C-alpha cells in the first residue's frame, strides 16, 4: 500500500464519524475515482505489454525470419511488418492517453482528499472545540532546552 493510499484510507476512516449527506457523496466519489485510477493503471500496463510484444515481433521478424521473408511474397513481408508497427504505434498512443487520464484522476482524487481534510477538521472542531493556539512553532518547541 502506497503512502497516498494510506492517507486516503485514514481520511475515509475519519469521515465515518460524520453522518451527513456530504460525507456519503464524498465517500462514493473517492471510491469511484480509486476504481477508475486502478482501471486506467491496469490498462496502461497492458499497453506496455502490447508495445513490448510488438517490438519483440518486429525484432524477431527482422533478425530470425530474414531468410524466410525473402522467400515469402513481398505482400506477406509488408503485412507482417505493418501489423507489428500498427500494434506498437497504437499501443504507444493508448499508453500516453491512459497515462494522461491517470494524471487527471489522481488530481481529482487529491482534490477530494483535501475536501476530506476540511470535513474531518470541521468534524473535530464541532466535537472538540477550536484548537488552542500554540505559543511557538514546532521547531522552537523542539529546540527548547527545558524539554
């Protein structure tokens, strides 16, 4: 589990203490975005695999079938080369598109996480009251010789 996933799980756990419609909608949105992001990530890996297979096929046909391709008709040679090139190019284009879509989903998920933080902070404030102001910053407190 990545740090991003751990933080999202913690925020979702904090939201369970709130029972408003906003929380339910936010939770549904986060669940859908995580599902979409996971799906896009898998599709990207599939495109990486297809690209690698197409490149391997091109290399195989170039190196190992060089003698056989000369004996085959020119049409068959061109067909094999075009199929592997089309597969590689199509996979690369899809991989770029899926990566861009993944970035969009991640950005949207980050916005929903910020919204979770605001809701959790509002919930804590409503239950515990306003936080007390600190007398110094964290670095000043840690450098205090009395501590």
